[in-house]
């Protein structure tokens, strides 16, 4: 498992993908941080965190698009699936490689807090809460992206459909506000990623929100495991 994890993590930096993703995250974070904090003279980073939510929707498909699809395209998936490593270990190793890349990107929030500490007193509990929340929400998006990548051998298709899924998830609140049935509106609110991440962006950590993101992550990793297991015996 560790060998697969190390190979997948190294592959981000053996190609432009890792550098492009990290650079894009840092650049947009820097822009939002300057406009909403330094320029306005406030230590409240809530606007930065909310704005970066939509950047994450875009960069995570770039991290997950090749994790499964590329092996299938290069016909190396059967060799991997018939190796002594179990399928759950393969899925977890690939998931962790993308998760670590996301964590590297989120280090930008720590840099923001350190810069703010020179001119103000940032609320580190809010910053840490946002990092924790983004890691949880990002893990769910990563699991969804890996599942989609396992369904195709096209890296482009995997990226496009992952991005479409992320956008659809982000629009759940908007869709919920347009429906007239209270039961449906309540159901959509319950599965809203943005609403649950909004609690973390305020520095509020709720066990129900943590369980929700962990459950979504586990569900899609399990579904990916089932897809690969079926392919192993095909």
C-alpha cells in the first residue's frame, strides 16, 4: 500500500499537475486574502474561506482524474488488481495521495494566519477549524472523484464529470431554495456540502458534520472498491 501511495504522490510532481494545482490554489488564496483581509484591514478570514470553497471544486477533479482512469487507459490496471495488494489498500493508497496534495495546498491558510499575526490578532481557532473542515469536505470530493475515475479510461471525461458532480453538489442549496415541498427542501439541506462546511468556516465543529463527510467519503471509496473488484473478475 505504501509503495502505491508513494508512487501516486510522486506522480503529481513528475508531471505539471501537482505544480499547477498547488500554484492555482496559492494564487487564488493570495488574491482573496489580499482583497478581503489586507486591503480592507480586517482579520476576519470568513470571506477567504467561502471564496476558496469554489476553487476547491475545480482543483480536486485535477487531482483525481487520473488516479484510476490512467491505469485503465495504459492497461496496467489488471497487473495492479492481480498484485498481492488488496483492492481496499489500492483504493486507500490512491485516495491518500490526493488527500496529501490537498493538505499541502491548505498550508496556505497557515501562511495567511502568520501574515495576519504581524498586523492583527487572527482567530486561530477559526483558521484551524476551516483547515479541518476543508480536509473533511475535500476528502468527500476526492472519494467522489476517484469513483468517477474508476468508471472510465478517459482522464478528460473523469475530470469533466467530477467537476460537474462538484458543481451540482454546490448548487444543492440553490435548488433547495426553489422547491416548495418542505420535506424535499429539508432533505436537500441535510446533504448540503456548502451548508455543512459553512459551520467550519465560522470555527464551529459539529460531530454531525464530521460524521456526514466521513460517511460520504467511506461510501464512495466502498463503491470504487466494488467497481475494481468486479473488473478484477471480469
